[in-house]
C-alpha cells in the first residue's frame, strides 16, 4: 500500500477552539499518521467578517488514502466532530482542508489540489511556514516562504497555549 504525504489546514472559531483542533488531530488516526504540527495561530475572520476569530493550524501527515476517499473521510470527520452546515466562510466548529497531496495536481468539480486559494491565505501560509517553508507549490512553482512573503498576514498572531 503506497503512502502519501498530505498537508491539511485546520480551522475553528466556535466553542473551545483549542480543544477542537486537538480533537481533530487525534481523530485523524488510524487513516493518517501525523508527522508534524505547526504552531497554533489566532486569525481574523476571512471572507465573512462578522464572526469570532479563528484558531488555525497545519499538519503534515502520511496516509494510504487516495485523494477523493481522503476528502470524503475528512468531511465525515468534520461532521463527527460536530460541524454543522453553514454558509461559505461562515463560523464553524471545525474545518479540515487538503492543502497539498504529494506533488499531485487535481482539478475536478468535487476536489481541487493544491487548495485553490492557499496562496492568498495568510492564515494557512504562516502555519505552513512552521513545518514546510521550502515546500514548492506544483502549479505556481513558488515556495511556501515566497507565497507567504506576498500575502497579507495582518492581524495573524501566534496563539499562546
């Protein structure tokens, strides 16, 4: 069984935000083995601003799941952890997005990898800098470090644990 390296973005702004992140990471096993975790960042809301601040974190993991089964697994996991349907960029108990999957590029209606907006999201790039600053985006050919340097990171702060 082939193992793949994935980078996942986790975000939460409802309830006990830190506990939500910790529970999500614990829940990734056995389908995934977490290899690295970024620091936790507190970030202003993005897209829809009239909501609480988020906590964001990125993890690097190994998985045997192929991309679409991985997405289905993560969406089931979000529901199991208490996520309710909302509106785009709205408040949420937990959000888990696939940022990168090996060096794969997928462009389907159901799944786009690398994440289509990661290059413009400081709340993803700063945590990703902690664990993979030299990782190169397979489409735009920029490193995480280069993308972060071009991104607005105003209001994003390391969260004191």
